[in-house]
């Protein structure tokens, strides 16, 4: 017989959230796993003793986590989703008839707390991963990703125009104090200045001045932040994550990333022994930073590096280069070219009638070569990367840090920050990293242990194969 459901709301009912949330639900597991009691002491300095009670710090951070776990970091969406989900209400400790905080409360509280509070929560989750034996910390894979800023390209203006409001006010005061006879119009004769090429040096966003214009090959220019993160290759756990200005090179950020990793794991007795990164992290300062920390790096040299210059041989006794045609390039001085370099130059008379002139120097009249004073560092790295172990490290990097970045962008709300300023962007990235590590933490068990063991065995087998 066909059934027909008639619904009528009950005036009274006996209902408990804990009875309606399954045992395998992610938020129930998080509620049982995540210890956030330390937040009361960590945030007490931001509040006085009088006035209305604010949002509970634990509730605030749990609501932020919900946004990243649901891939909806918008504060308004977080509150809307949470109000309709029994499992989320159970996680944050609210009953079905309790009113949730306003979305603006989340925004104000995020600005109230310093980055240190967010870092403490990141470290607390990382500690739980370490206590479970999920990572060793010995080998770290580092990479970066552009994260879209909360500003449009239409907001980009010339910095001179942005400064006009301040300059105009001060100039008015100066003009009013001057005598009438001394006030003269500026000389406007001559050609108009040519428009400057659009760059971060002369333009900035009026909406978010900390964001920077950047672009990937084949993509459109956008206002971005640069997210830098490190991943433990034994467990895929994020050991550090943070926001940098998007016009910075990866090599300029490496030392700060290494410092973050050290601060996050050293108190647990772990230390980094190897670092894997791509070519963008190659520079003399980056390699020196690795050496000073006692870390073995696996970073391919940039394309401009050549172990032997084709057609030229270096004469160390006389500090000069000899070309195949018998001409000499003498040392002429030092040059600041991505670090101090030594410059060598040939004579114009030697190159004038050279049979390979067109191929060697083109339309130039002489040949120059530059040698970085740090060249031995790049020579050593070149040798290391051409060994079987070094090539295997590049394979490991691609299979660890790149999938983690893809996960953060596609599923954990790190495609775009919904805040203004680099400090708030850093908090957003930290929360995305916390959400990722928490998912790894609650899934860690027998199945994950076997998967991790198989992964390690595969890596070890591949490395052993390199030496056979």
C-alpha cells in the first residue's frame, strides 16, 4: 500500500544533538580530538574585566575551521552553514535553539587577535601529529603558490596619485603661510613625462596596499599574496605556512620559511636535515642559509647556470678566460649582478675579425662573462642534483608538496583570502594549514599507518635502486 507522510511540528520534543551526530562524522571526531583549552589563557590579554561578554575564543576558532573545512571561508557563509547543520552545532557547542554569533563578530575578532594566537593553534595541532608519530621532520619539501587577494585590478592606481591627498593638504598649509609675492606657478614648459610601465614599484591597490601584482605564464595579472609552505615528506603534514608579498622571489623567502619550520618543530626534539625545493629557490643567499643551518639542500640551479662555459676555459692562475679561438678575456672588475660578480671582457680588436663572432657576441663588439663569487656553492649543488639521489629527491618533491597545495586551493578555502592586509592573509593561510593537518590527524589510524609504511617503503626502494 502506498504510504503518505503527514508532517506536523511538535510543540515539545526530547532531542539531543549528540544522538543525531554519527560516530564517524568529521566534526564529532574533531570535538573528541582537538584540545583548545589553552586559548582562554592565550587570549585573556585582549579583554577587560567589565562590559558585555564576547564570543568564546574556542567557538571563534571552531567557526573559522568550519569555513575552511567546508571550503567556504566567507564569515557570512560560515554562520549560515553552521545554523543549518546539526554536526557543526554539536562541534561548536551550540544547541538548535541558540542564536549563533553575528558574522561581523568573526571579522572583528580575527582582527583583534595577533598572529601569535593563530601560530599557537597551528603548533598545538602539529604537536598532536608529532605525538602520534606521524612525522619525523628530517626531510621537508618547500613550495609556494599565489593566493588571490581580496582586491580587484581596478583598484590599482599610481602611487604618486595615492600620495596626492596627503601632499595636497600639506602643500595648502605651506602656500597659505607664504607671502603672495613668493607664490608662483611651477614651470610647466617642456614635454610631458612618458607614462611609466605598470609595476609594483610605481603602482599599488587602494583597497589592499599589501597585495602585489603578479602573474603566472599564460595567466592574467592579478593582485595576489605569496603563500609559502613546507611539507614533511614522510607524512604529508604541513610544518609551516605563511603569507609573503607576491613580488618577492621564492629564494628571498627561504630563510624565513626555514626559521618557521625550526620554531615549529625544535621544541619537540625534531630537526630538519634535508630540504627539497624547485629552481625558484636557487640563490647564493638561500644556499648560504642552508649551509649555516647544517641542512643539505636539493635545489636545481637556475637555467642561467652553466658548469662549463661552452667555448671558454678558465685559467685560475691568471684569473682569466681563454676562448677556443685563442683570445683572452681579462678580469676588469666587480659588478653587483644578483650578488657580487667578477666581470671578464675581451678586447674589441680580438673579436673584430673572429670567425665565430656572429654566433658568440652577435652585434656586440666584445665578449663579457660574469662569475659570481659564490659560484662554488652552485657547482656543489650542480654535482649533487646530477647524482641519482638528487634526481630522486625531485620526484619526491612533486609527489608531496604539490598535491598538498592543490588540496589547499581546491578544497580548503585557500584560493582567495577574504581579508585585507598581509597580517590577516597570514592568519587565513594558517587556518587553512590547521584545517588540513586536522583532517590528516583524525584520519590517522591503521589504514593510514599502512599507507604511510607502504609509501616509505616505495621511497626507500627507489632510493636503494639509485645506488645499485
